[in-house]
C-alpha cells in the first residue's frame, strides 16, 4: 500500500496509566498473598482499569491511543508475535513501534457508548485457554458495569458451545451481546490490565476473579456445589490410528487411553468425556466430586467447577506439561497433584501405566 504511514509505540499498562490524558481507576483491594510451589510462583492480578478517550481497537492485536499501542499489556500474544503473519501493521524493532498504513486506520464510524475490551483471542479457540485467559475477566467486567452502566464489551466469539454457555453464566451476558468494533473509533474505551500472564519468573492470575467466575456460574445453574464423595475421570476419546499415521503419538498423546478408561472405571471412577457433555452436567458432577483426574489438555479446564479442597490430579506426559491449569487449580484452593507417566523406550510410543496410576489415585 502507498500513502502515509503511522507508528504507535508499544506501551505497558502502567505507562498508559500515568499518561495525563488517561483516566485511571485504582484497584478495589490489596493483592492476596502469592502462591509458592516448587518451580512456580503465582501472584494476584489487581482489578484496576483504564478509561481512554478516542481510541481504536485493532483486531487480534490490541488498542491504539494517543500514539501508543497496548498489545502485550492486554492481549495474550505468542512469543513470536513480532513476525506472525496475522499481525496488523508492521513491527519496527528500532523504534519499538507498530506501523500502519493510512488505509488500515480508516474509520468505519464512531461508537458513543462506553466499551470494554477483554483478552479472548486465544481463549476463543481452546477451552483450557478460555478458562485461564478469558474467565478471569468476569469480575473486572462487573466492576466496569458499576462505573459505566450499559457498557458494551468486545471479544472474540468462543468457538465451542460449552465455552459460550459458561461465558453467559459467568459474565451475566451472552456472547451475542458483544460489539463488533472493526475500524470504529471509541469515545470511551475501558481497558483492564491483562488478567492472566503465564511465563517468566512470576505468573499472575486474579484470585478473586477466578473464584467469582466459578461461583457465579454455579449459582446461575442452580448448583450449590455441596461436598460429595464422587470420583470423576475426565476421559478423551482419540482416533489413535489417525494420530499414529500423522506422527502425533508423543507428548500428551498416549497409545492406550482406553486401557486407562477401563482401569479407572474398575477403580470406582465415573467417566466423563467433556467434549460430549453439556457444561451444566459437567459442573454438577465436578462441583460434588472429592477427586477429579484427567489427562493434561483442555478438558482439564473443567476443574474450574471443583470446590476448594477437592483433589485434582493431572496425568502428565513423561516430558512434563505446561502448568497453566495447575496454576488455575491452586488459585481456586484445590488440592492439586500430578502423576507423570513412564518414559517410553527408544522407538516406543508414550503409554499409560494403568496399574501405577490407579494405585496413586487410591
């Protein structure tokens, strides 16, 4: 494209909060005590907000305002975001700025009502990410509603029906209420600090925000979450022949999940495949369970419904797994543990040691 080009410097949430033209709404409470476990530190995320006048949302990348770009500060961008093909504009490393052509900034209109944007790009396509990246915004949206009654919100629509139903229960609005803001100028944009940041020496998640999302959803479905003695296994049906043909039997994919399913049923577990059940049914079982076991994966995100003190066990690859759902479980006050599976011999596909796993869960 030809014509003028405009650069917006990458800025942090705190830098924008100090800008004289920004409205800053401080956090409502001091941070809760951090959680420290071997190899992982988790800090509470504050619920402070920014109010920006005459801003613009760039789909998948963040907010443009007063020559500044809030990208990583409010969005879960991948580590290589500077070179990804979908990044609008061009990243200029020397200036630390994202550069747009004038055509990319053409206005489609002005939105007069207040709008809030939430980090939902990654959470829209994966239920696990939906739980630990999107749900934590439920409480800050409620706070924004208290300041700006009638505020609209901007999200990427969740792909799965269960995520959509959980969004409606936890946020008090359906995803259909979201507003499409491509190219629109916003008179007042409310921005929350990115609520879940995983990576680096300290991870952060909103402790009260996650509890709020869980409790609000259970109340919306009339599920009190009374303690029970259920033992639930979250299974995952897999086309093993297809995965083997595509070379995907490694890491968290195992050659004998059906053998594990049989072993868990014999041990007295109720088996549930989250992808084939309604979210309300999953929530009902897990909120009454004393123990929930699951392979690592998005299905384990349903631990959001387990009560504080419940035992949550992740069946991990011998290679280890990303600890995002472990962090979510710890923030919710659950008794989290992991059972790593055996190291396969050279040329052997990963496998479940069914007997050892069942013994460890006894």
